[in-house]
C-alpha cells in the first residue's frame, strides 16, 4: 500500500516532539535518547541495542523523522521493540515458526515446466543444496503449491538452529523468513551467504515473472518497496551484530 498501516487505519501519527537524538552506554549496551531522555519501547523498557553501531542506526531513524513520527519508516526500531519486549517470552514459538516455514518453503514449490521452472531450478537448487550441507536440512521439492511433507529431521535441525540464536538475531530471522517466504533464504541472510538484494531477487522470481507478463500496479510496487526496506534493515542489523563479535 502507498500509505503506512497507521495512516490507513486513520490514526494520526504523533508530531515530532524532540530536537536532538543521541546514544549513550547503558547496562552493557547502548541506549537511544531524545533531548537527553531515554527512549522507551511500547512496553516501557529502555530502547537500547547490544552494539553501538546498531543503536546509532536506530537513532538515525528517529533523527530522520520530519513533522510526524512514523514507526513504519523505522524498521530497526521496530525490530528492537520485538527483540526487547517480546522475544524473551516467545523464543520457542518463534523457532517453531521458522521451522514450520520449511513445509511451505518458497524454494521447494516449483512450476511444472517451462521457462519459469528452468529459472527456478537455476536460482533455487543451489540454495537447497546449501541447506542440506550447511544447515543439515535436506528438503524435498515438487511442482505443487500444496505443503510438502518434509523430513522431520530437517525441520528439527532448523528449529534447533533458530532456538540457539540470541533474541536479536532470532527476531531478525523470523522477520526475514516471513518477507522472503523461505526458511532457507532467511538463514542464508543470517549467515551472510547472500546479500539482501540477491536473496530478495530469488524470492521474487515468480512475482517478477508475472510482472513481466502482466505489469505491476502502484500498490504492489509500494508493498514490494516496503519489504525491501525492511529486509535490508534486517541484513544491516545482522552484519552490525556480526562485526561486533569479530
């Protein structure tokens, strides 16, 4: 859609109420401050990040707001809200959700024949091969839109890998998997095996095939732009977390 969810629901966005945005060390991490006051999450927890660069990137989102504050233009801040307020209590369900995506993983559902099927094999088979070796999760593929009965050992391996992540990475993984429609591509983004742009292009293969035939309307284009923005924010968060551990 061309407007944010909040606008679409006719809820007025809050006016920008601050002048200065800054970050400072807090409790082993880095907090975000508006005019010297600690910014809070929706659950009233301090808005902070485990690494300085991530806190500064969130601060940049707040600094970029103009007359109003639109949370849908601040993907890193929204990820932080989930990581801080919710993920600690929903880790098991989140890991299960990641594994469940493998039963309908985009990469496993193919066109039956033709140019699209050939292109799918070209772009997607390598990622499924990677999942088998790197994630210990071989997955079946077939020319169907129905959920496939994937090996339980593969689903278990994906769930264990997701459950072993910290709250921030698990938050990003769940979001990436949802955007990409693929547990495999989500893990590839997490592990830095592919760029966000390349993985998004792989996930949009069928969509772009249809656009080439029939065109794309403005609302669909805006929705795609929003997904791209959010996925690239997740990628940036992953890489900032990785850099801090080197």
